[in-house]
C-alpha cells in the first residue's frame, strides 16, 4: 500500500506541477501581451498625434501661401499697380495688365507667386511658362449674336 500512496502522491504532484507551470506561463504571457498592447497603443497615439500636427502645419502653410499669393499686389516689392492685377489662382496666380489703369495697356504679364520652403514650379506651371515663351498664346473673341426669340436663350455663332 505504501507504494500506491507514493505513486498517487507523485501523480498528484506532477499534475499540480503541470497546472502551476501552465498558470505561471499564462500569467507571464498575459503580462507581456498587455505590455505589448500598451506600447502599441502608445506608439499609435504618438503617430496619430504627429500626423495630425503635420497635417495642421501643412494646411497652415498652404493657407499662408494662398494668402500671400492673393495679397502680393499690395506688398511693397510688387512692381505693378495692384488695380491692374487679376487673381486667377490656378494654374497661374495673376494676369497683370500694366498701363490698364490709365486706359493704355502696354503688355500682359503672366505671374506666379511662390513662397515658403517649396518654391518650385509645378509641372503644369513649367509647361505654361514654356508655352508663353514659345509664343503659343492667342486671342479669341466670342460674341453673342442675339437671343433666340422663341426660347429667350442666347445664340452663339458657330
């Protein structure tokens, strides 16, 4: 009988050892997992905050640039009469008609205003500059020839 008791105690001890090892390993794993979760959440919160800051700064830069573009005719280094400048915005900023205020326009100036860190022309702006430099500019006139009597809508010549 003593050997059966020893065997039973050994089996119970082994089972208890296995269970204790399982619960300790589970506890350690859960602690590590919670720590990893907290670290990941903190990392994502920091990245989200950085992305938000970057977006706000980029938006401020764009708005500041647009403000500067529109206010350029009123700045001291603008060489033309502000009343002769027409803001377009996109794809170019201004068309200036020097002499227009006196009723005698002398030339037409296509103007792009750049400010800030990235003051390079875009591909579209470079292409427009190239077309102007190559003389690929023309005048078109569209005149209304009256209105259609039946519908009241304007007629355009074909």
